[in-house]
């Protein structure tokens, strides 16, 4: 078996990020232009700040030795103040060059490591904390995602934490998305629909939250909370400047801030926190 076949990450994802996603067009990263709001209003800005705050509180610190897996060109620089050392991992060298520039600006001691997160080049328990956002669902097989979860948890020390931002495949507030995903996961129908639909720019396989919980629970206590209710489409097409848009954004804000449990089931993205136990049930 060739060395490369030991890795379970997805070559098409790497290819997309190396040759498209982490390039700049008119100074803006293509990934940022493709997946984030073009015109964020004050509610979106305040929600983004709150989401970052929740992640910072969940991950621990200060003084952490932290590894971010799948940092791409936009590492979580908002965590830098909590770290004594920051290790930024990705398999896109283009992304890592951007990550280095962003981390340099924070002043935190850091290193960038080009590696596949399904096979991390680190020892067991080497880090106090691990963070990974919007990366694992771009691995296009359940086996690959399972390997990534195991690797992220393996490198966290007992008592440390992993915080993961992932997609909810069945967001109740977005029924079209929910039904599309349910159909895509149905045998035969899924195969037919996958042939018919327009190809997304890169592989995307959001796994059911129960499956993710099962993967992680063997490593320690798992808690899930809402990360973001809106979809990427909503972020980009519903403007706070319009009458209806502003009301929709206010509703999102109200639910995310006052009913986190409901928000988790309703919304498109979740934050998962795993407290690594001393004796994982492997
Ligand atoms: C959508 S970007 C997310 C970037 C950043 N974490 C954020 O939230 O803005 C996904 C990143 O995950 C990386 N990635 C996906 N699969 C990976 C794997 N198996 N090993 C390492 N990096 C991976 C991609 O190269 C890309 O940089």
C-alpha cells in the first residue's frame, strides 16, 4: 500500500483549497467571498462576536498549547490570546501561507504544519486543546471523518478539550435543505439525485449529529450547542437593510441568544465540545 493511501482526507478538497479557495481575488480570499456575507449588518456582526465568545469560553485557557485542525487561510486568531503556543494544521499549503501571515499579526508563538487531519504527526495528548471549524464535513467518507475525529481527540491531553464547529444536516428552520439532505442519504434515490444535481464547489458531507456524538462520546463528555442558525445562503441573500430581512435577523438573534437548545436543532451549524477523559472507551 502506498504511503498516501494511509490518509483518509479528500484529495478534491485539498485541490480546491490549494488552487482556488485560498487564493485572493481583488485582495479577498475566494473562500471568504464564497461562504460569508458580503455585507454584514450590525446584528450579524454582534452574533459573530457572541459565537466567538462562546467558543473561547468553551475551549479553556489561558496559557494553552492549542492545535487547530483545518485552519486554512483563516485560523481562529480570536483564540490567540488564550494560547502560549498555536499549531495551525492544514493539508493546503496555500492556506497555510495565509494562516502564517494572520497568526504572525497576533504575536502568539506559532507553527504551521502541512498534514492530513486523518493522520496527525503528533504524539498522544500533546495539546491542551484542539479546535476545528468547518473542515471535517469536507472529508467525503464517514470512515475519513471518523479517522479525523479520532486523531483530533488523540492529540488532546486527558482533561483538555476539543471544540468543533460542524454542519447540522437536518436543520428544522431550513426544510428545503433538510429534505435535500435526507433524500441524498436515502439509498438509490440519493444516488440518482447526486447524479442530477449541480456539483458543489467542493465535497460536502454533513453527517447526522447522532453519528457524530457516537464518534466522540468514546473520548469523553460531549456537549452540543448552536453555532449558527442561518445557512450560507441566508447570510449572503437576506439583508439587514430590508424591512423583512431585519425582522428575520432579529428573530435569529433572539433564538440564538435565548433558546440555545432549540437553536441547535433549528440551525445549520453546531458547536461541539468534548472534554477528554483520562480513560477513553476505545
Ligand atoms: C471551509 S475551510 C475552513 C477554514 C477555517 N477553519 C474557517 O473556519 O474559516 C476548510 C479547511 O479544511 C481543510 N481540510 C479539509 N480536510 C482536511 C484534511 N483531511 N486534513 C487537513 N485539512 C483539511 C481544507 O484544506 C480547508 O483549508
